[in-house]
C-alpha cells in the first residue's frame, strides 16, 4: 500500500502524457521551421550579395 502511494504522483495520466507529446511535437516543428527559415534567409542574402558585385 505504501509503495502505491509513493509511485502514484510519479505516474502521469493519459491526458498529461498526451499534452507532453503534443508540446514536444510543436517544439520539433518550430525547430524545423527555424532551420528552413535560416537557410532561406542565408540563400536570399547570398543572392543579394552576388548581385551587387
């Protein structure tokens, strides 16, 4: 009985676990978008720099 009381706060409910998964997916999506935006920006800046010379 005592061990059940100790582990109960550590166990996540399905809703909490789902929320963590969704937040993790959103963070990964933001990282992907950030990498794409950084690449496109650097490509645009390189294209702009090549035109001026």
